């Protein structure tokens, strides 16, 4: 609620600033000066003065795109008063529109009307930028997978298109920033200006087994949700469910979790062989490179391979190899904890969640996933499970008093042992079970952190992110669909090339026909 009040105050102050900067320009153009101060009417009146399409008013209030259109308004408004030179436009942009004050308060500015416009390279580029920004933030976002946590379902170097429509696009929390700054320079935004969490209506809900892209909940660099790192994992635990891993096998509500048919879940294995594997066979048959395993020579001249990630197909193939003596799962025992200590303190991101449990990636849980409306007990034992949820994700003040042998928890200044959950939470895991930084380490993923789901691999640059790989591109992955439960992945690259060639051919034919027409 406080955020809404701050946003409303900021919105009012913004419109007062717009009015103070343009009222005389509106008045001299024959419009009521008061219109410059009234929200929405100031943009509508400004568009009428500069003779731009009235439907543009929608874009003035779209996060990220909005500031671009206010700058366009100021540039065109200055044009109406004789500021038509390139230097005037540059000054308006580099001053973020503040130059309009100088135009407004100059001695009796004379309205000359909008200049005659013609399409230019700059206007075409600006239109392309606006269109790309709208698509990026509201419909489809590109991302490249730099790590192997979803191998082999999603490979290192896969360039994904992530659709945001089905779940409902998340309105940017930080609405003022450079377009695409989340991909290029994440800190290129105004942190003090934030919107409350909102999401447009979608046409489907999150489902178990979906591959989901979400904002990394444990990001320690960026506090704004939409500026956090984007992660991609498989949704394995829904709100209200209980997850558990026993001997590397995932169970949900005490039933074995069955991944989609297109999933290639991997586990760690110990393989003993009579002779060494060739690097070529390992890569060609299994996609394994030298950094994916360790090897030890035994006293009897046999070799022991420690593979971090093998699929069930890999395991079956190795068992059928006459040179292989044994293939056994490489499991951590019950009670052995995954814990990472840095400078004498627990690194909570790389330590098993919750930090007070003696769990590891192969022996985990049971852990309950909270849903909206749940009333959970908060005490010394459960606090590590809920502390980030209460403080970071639901923005409550939480303090602990452990003096005089007592242990009292206060939430928003009130001592209590109960807390009501305000939103749904999810449990995400990588298909590469033993090489994935996922919810087993960073905990629950809140509903407001959900971005969307990948639907297409449009390219793969494996060698860029995995230099040890002998191939720079995996062409068979270009333009393949994912997240569709189809085990046989088909590349649609040839159809894309045909369509592209057809479009270019039609464009050339049309240009030649137009040229012949002009001759006559």
C-alpha cells in the first residue's frame, strides 16, 4: 500500500512538472494552459498540437516506452516554436527533455505550427526501437543459456525465445530505464521509481512440468524483481505440494515425478572401464566433453570415470559396451549436507535450503511448498525456511529476540508464531540434477518472479559458452521447439530459410516491377 501511495504522489508531481514545462507553449498554440497540468489530457492536447496520432497516448504510459514518447512530444513541441535544428533535438535528448523549460520560458515564444515531416533513417530506427521494446517487455523476450543446469533438455548456448503472454506479462517494476538494459546493462534504470507488482491477464496457469523462466530470487546485486538475473528451470513442485528426493529420485506428494517426454534428466554416475573412452566417442555419442568428468587409474589398470551428468539413455548405452565393467549411481549419503562456507559464514545461495537441514541434492526433504492463504508456524526450527519469504518476497519487518534464553519472533513489530502467506510459491529444479543451482539451494520461487516460458530455440552457439566443445554451432537445434512434450525434436530452420528467401525474392520482384512502371 505504501508503494501505491508513493507512486500516486510521484505521478501527481510528474504532471505538475509537465505543466510547468509546457503551459505557455500550450497557451500560445491556442489550447487552455491548464490542460498542460492535467494527467492524460496533457498528452492528448500535446498530440493535437504536434499533429501526431491520438492513439499514441497509450504509449505515453507504457513502462520503458513511455519516456521515449514524452521526449518525442517535447522535440516536436519545440519544433512548433522554431527549434528545428539538429542541435536543438540533441540538446532535448541529452537533457532528458529539460530543454523544454528553456523553450517554454523564452520571451513570448511564437507558435509556428508543426514542421512538415518526411520519413528519415532516424525516424525509422526510432520506430523499430519502440516496436522491439514493446515486443521485448510485453510479448517475447530473448535469452541465451550460459550454463548446463538444464542439459540435455536445453543445452549450453541455446538462444531461446521466451513468451510472456500465456501466463500474463509482468508489468515492469522499474518503468524508467534504457530499452533492453536487462540484456545489455542491467543498472541502466531509475531505481527510485518503481511500480507495484502487476500482471496482465493470461490464458493459462503455471503447470507442473513446465519449463519456466523466472527472476533469480536470491540475486544479491539487484533488489528490483525485473532487474534480477533470468533463470530457466523445470517446475516440479506446485503451491501446496510436498517435494522429496530419495537416492536421487524426485517424489512429489510421495509419488515419483515423471518428467515430460522431451526431458533428458541427468544424474551423476561412476563408470568403471577396461580401456579409456575416446574423446570423440564421448562427444559424438553422449555430448560429453573433457570438463564433464574426472578419471582415475586403478591398481588393476582399470579406469574409473566420475561423470557429473548422464541420461538414462547414456547409462543404457554404456552398460551395453563390452569395455564397461560397471555403471553405478554416484549418490551422496543420507545426512551429508551440501554446505558452502565463505569467510566463516554460510553462503546461503550455495548451501542447501533451508540452511538448518542436513540435506543434499540426492537426499532432500520432505519440504512443503507454501500457497497463498496458508497460515504457517514460524519458530526457531522453521524460520530458515520462511525468513526470506517474509522479509524479501513479502516485504515485512522481521526481528528475533533470543535474549534471556527466550526465542521470540516479531513480524511488523508484533510478537507471533504464525504468518499468513500472501502469494503462491513454486519449486524449480534443473534437469541436470547434480549440476544445477536451483530451488534446493535458493529456495522457493515467488509467483511475482515468474517471467514466462521458452517456446523456441532459434539458434545455438555452444562453443561460445563452452569453449572445450569441438563444435561452435549445433545446427540441428536451430529453430526447434521446446516445452511441448515431444521427444523427437524437429528443426524448422529449412522452412525459415525458404520463407526468408521467398520474402527477399518478392521484395526484389516488387522493386523491379515498380521501376518498370516508373519508366512509363
